[in-house]
């Protein structure tokens, strides 16, 4: 028994140091006033009161994050499933298409954001140029408060499809072929096979994709930070909860308020994860 504890001790120690302790420390910081290099002062729940009563931008950031998650998660999951089903068939250049869809996953997020920022450029971007060829005047995608969040969501969906496709593809290939053979013998069409066999049996993988994609969507930061300048008036319409955490903690040096934002996000993620774990019993079918 002692040897067993000795073998798991390094992993447990690293988890405590790198995962558990930072969470505890962040919760402690959220109840303190920590500005710059000044000593910390206990202020109770004033940071949370400031967030929920005196910070309109926090409510706006919550709304932006909610809209981003509600739009990107179902659309991204649906496109990933369609792509996985298509690439699971016997088609020509199947490996080539798989690589093409997976390229955004292995690309550096900073490089991806810079490329999309160039594509969205209102003066010489390819998107507006293509629209001008058909007589449409393209908007200022990044600089307009009306379109900036839509622009970020398009990049987010484009980035997630390749990764989720690989996971769903693995789930599709795990479905025994005898189910399809028996269904075809009984006269089932391709549509019937998809709705009665593929969709139910890939539901555990789909649930995993939805769960992880939701958590990732609630933590959106890099695309906003890289694509929208901090001086842009449209930033308020795009900044997320994590961006607000970065703004308070590092830009304004208010670590106490930033920690409160992080704790609120942690609670939201835990609640949504618990709801999804409870709801999956009604639609996920395990073999």
C-alpha cells in the first residue's frame, strides 16, 4: 500500500500545487483589496458588490460571453458533426480534407487572429473586396460595435470545427458496422441510418464535444485580445469575462477585483457543467 501512495504522490502534489492551490488563492484574493504592489487589505465582499452594482461593463461582458457561447457552441458542434459524417465516408482525397480542416487547430492563435484581422480590414481586406465585386459595401467588421462580436464568433466557429471533427470522427468510427448492415437488410435508407443509428450512438461523443466547447467558449479571450485594439470603441461590445479579468488584473493592477471576476466565471462554469451532466441522461445513449 505504501508503494501505491509513493507512485501517485508526484501527480497529486503537482495537481495540488498547479491546480488546487491557485483556485484557493484566487478565492482568497477576491475578498481582498490588492492594487499594484500595495499590501493586501481584507475588504469582505466589496469586490463582488462593485461588480454586480457598480460595474456596467461587467454586465455587458457577461452578456457578450453568453451570446458568444449560445451562438458558437450549437453551430460549431453541428458543423463539426456534419464534417465528421462527410469525412467518415469513402470519398476521394479523404485524408487531404481531414488535414485541411485540422490545420486551424495546429496554427498559432496569434497568427490566426492576425490573418483574420487582415481579412476583416475595412479598407483592403479580402472579405470587403469580395463583397464589392457583387455591389455590396462591406462594413467595418472590427471597428463597428454592431459587427465586432459577430466577427469574433465567425473566427471562433472556424477554429473549433477541426478539433471537434476529429473527436466526433473517432466516435463515428467506434460504431459497429453490423448495425448499418442489419438496417440496410431491413430496407432502411441512408437518412434512416443517420437518425436511428448514427445520431443516437454518437451522442456520448457529441455530449463531450458540447461540454468542452461550452467551457472553452466561456473562456474566450485570445481572439478578442489580438483582433480588437484596446483603444477601439467597439471593444465594449466584444470583451468577454476573461478579457475583463485581464483588464482589471493586469491593465488596471486591481488583482482583487480581477480575482472576483475569475471566481464568478468559475461558479458559472461549475453550474453549467452540473446542468449539462444532469441533462445528458435524457438524450445521451450509451452502448
